[in-house]
């Protein structure tokens, strides 16, 4: 887990959750350079733990991960009082209609298939954070 926030910070802009270390690091580097405070998690358990501590404003959440997958993490985040209104954008390589319907049906704010355009992702993140 990498963390660009100070140890005393209680809120981050983005929590990036993906079991692909390269993608996780790339997204964290990209959004940090845009001025966002980010944290990253490699799996669902780590993501839930970070949500309790950091109360992210938005979560970029991979669907298929070891341990609790993205849908289970989504449910856990929604059950926590401090994060039940956190914006969540699912990211997945399984960009089928059925997967999108499941994610959006749960109440996710967006669903983006991999590979994705990083500038489009940035705009979607900015849009969600403005709301």
C-alpha cells in the first residue's frame, strides 16, 4: 500500500483498489500529479480497512480481486456510516452488459471497462467529486 497523505490525514480524495500493482501505481501517480490525495489498496480487505481510516471521497474499485471482490467491498462500504455516501466507480476488464448491470444495479456511480482512456477517467472522477 502506498500513501501520499500525512499520517494525521483523515480523508483522502481517491482510494484506488486494484490487484494489478502496475495499474494501481500508475493511477495513483497520475492523480497525485493532478493534486489529488490518494491511497491505494491491493485487495478488498485492505480497501475496507482504508475506508474505515481514511474516509475517501471517491473509490475506484476493481470488480474481480482475490478475497472480497469489488461487489462485496461495495456492500461493506455502503454499510459503514462514514462511507455510505462515498462515490464509487467500478473498473473492470469484465466489461460485459451483465457485469455493468450488476454494478449499476447495486448503485455504483459509474462503471468503466478496462482498458480505459485515462483522460476520460479523470473527467469522470472530477465530475463525481464536484457533486
